C-alpha cells in the first residue's frame, strides 16, 4: 500500500512540475532534426548518445570520484603536485568539478528526454524494442536527477526536450519533488524493461537496484536528521521499500549474483561477463576518439615510477614469489587519486579488501621492487619517494593499449545491493545473511548475533565504507547519515559551507537566477 501511495505522490509531483526545468543555456547536444527518429536503429543510436556523457571525465569518468570520495577520509593530500580543490574542501560555485558535473548530467538528461519525447511517437519500431529503449531512457532520467539532487539539492527538473530559449529559464524543483519524480521514473523503467545484462546499459535489475538506493537514502536521511529531508514522512516505511526493491534484485532473478571471487570483480577481462556488475560503463581500450570512449582510471590511481608498475595477480599471494601483472601496459601515470594510509589501516589485516590497496610493487620476475611506508615521502630512494601513498588497484588494465584502458566505473553492483538490503532490513535472518555474505567474500567472520537494530545498521554502514571505497559513494553516505562534519572528515581542512549540498554553479545562477 505504501508503495502505491508513494508512487501516486511521485506521479503527482511529476505532473505539478511539468516544465519546471532548465538548462544553463540554449539547448545543445540533442537531436533536433524531426526526421531523424524513423527507424529502430535511429532510436537505438539516440539512446546510446544519451549514455555517452556518463563516461565523460567531467561526470562519472572522473569528477564523481572528486566530489564523492576525495572529499572523505578515503583520500589524502600529501602536499605533492597539483590536486583538485576537493582534497581540502576548497569548493566554490566556480569550481570546475561543481560546474562540469552539473553541466554533463544535464547533457545526458537532454538526450534522454529527446529519446522519450520522440521514440514514444514512433511507429516504425517493434513494441518490445520501443519498451526497452524507453525503459532505459526513463532509467537515465532517474539516474541523472538522483546524481544531481544528492550533489546539489534543489535543481531544475528536466522532463521534456527544450524547444525554445524561454523554456530554459525555469524554477528549481524542491528536493521532495525531485525524489517523487525519480521514484516515478524508476517505477516506469521497471515496468518497461526486461532482465538483460549488457555492459554499459541498464535493465530492470538496474532500475530496481537504483530504487533501493533511492529509498535507503531517503530513509536514513530522515532517521539521522540530515538537512533537506524533513519532508520524508516515515523513515521505517522508506527502509521497508528499500529492502523490498533490494530483495527483488537479490532473490527475484538469476542473471546477477555476488561474485564469490573478490578479485574477479576488478578484473578488467570479466567486467562484461562477471555476475557482480549490474550497471557499469562501457569504455574500451580499442575505441577511437577522446578519453571517455576509453578509460584512464588506472593512471589516476597508480603511482608514477620510471617503468611499468607490477602488482601481485592474487589478492592473497601467500609465501614465495608471486605471479605478477602490470597495473597498466604503459609506464606513464598521473598519481592524483591518493589513498590515505590511515584509512587503509582501518581494515582488518585479514580483510582481502585491504589488499586492494597496494603496499608492495614488484619487478617483472616477481621479486620485490619496493614496499610502501609513510617515510617513503621523504626517502632519497628514487623509487620509494614515488611510492608515497598506498594506491588502489580496483582500476587496472594489464593489456591496455598504451594509455588507453578498458577499466570501467562500477555504478551499481551486487555488493552494494546486498548491503542496501541489510541496512534497510536490520538484524533479521535475511539481513544477517546478506551482510555476512559480503564479509565472507572478504575473508571475514560473520557479524555477532543479537545486535540491536542501531548496532546492526552501524555495522553494515562500516561494512559499506570498506566494500565500496573508491567507487564514488563516500560523501553521499556521510550526507545521508548526517555525518558530513569534522568528526567524520578528519584528514583535511573541512569547510562546512557545502557539506550537504554543493553550490549551484555560478554560471547557472547568473543565467537562471532564483528569487
């Protein structure tokens, strides 16, 4: 019953917000030729065009990491070379990360709107193809609006293609209205989409998984008193819906599952066929064009020495000389995503996820080249002084085409959904089952039985930090838990002004001022 009520509220919110949206300038990046949408191939091409911005540096391809994780204790400034202002919370309305994340999300939205507005009216296309294409476009509208609301709070709601300059200047929607729209879009997507795994694209399971995340965000933000979520009526009802949609993913299909091998999740050769990934980008080392068609994420994380960087193939190599692999098949890296060694030390030594933070690099024959130590930062050794932080190996491509990689972004995966369910459901039999499944994969014992709901949820949240580190979730979890503060962000100069919502880009404020 509650689901139907919320769905009706969402539909009502969408109806009330008809035309309450804007782009920051006259429309661009969309198909304007009314003769284009004639064939199924046209519709498919337009949909792919809407997915493309998710790969861009300015959006999920890089700035998601800056805004979502660099701002937390996962990353540290070591005082070397240029860094994003996000390392020290020196974020302003003119900051590139703030401006271009906003802009690129709206580019994807504009293209998704073009698909929905035009494909809905097409006749030269099968009903099954039409449903699938429209379902994916509705998913993209929800995904982009959700990325915007958790970053900026109140933003323009875009639900139609901009037809004239005057359409661009509209009021911002409230956070409540935006969530209502997002929920309605995902319910629509669930109704239209099949379960069909395809790298770089969303299916029914992706929509269910994202909806579980949306309800979990609402529930925990209400329960914690996080700013902006006073309008949520009942936290426990929202938790119940988060658990319901997560359960649909965990128990209602057989295409996706927790990958039993933690290393396999991050093996670039198994991103498409591995069971873990529900929604992942589709960048390829052999693609032509600019970065975004291919990835450079390994270069962002890896240390920079004068040669190839080798790491153990296994997360748990054991004694003796390990089999090793290149982080990427290129000696050039940027070393800008710098893992905080103290964050690494919050992991249990038996936790395989700790091994995803590299502290030993090797020669090609498997002999040790160097070991990380905090004193490396001032070492006179030319290798050690480049190894001044432990680095994350979640993004590797040993077969990269020089600097062009196939390492992709894990936007939704089963590990997150399992933890969504456990946090939402609390210390039930199923709640324990799913958090313990994630722990078992990492080599850890089950959580103790008999935890209170508060203690259980806190244990799941701490599990989530370790499971999803360096995947773009960090700050958003702090925000929904009302923990974006100096107590929880301790390794940088924290400025609270934009703790819960980043500023609207100055350019948007100038072009579309709000009273």
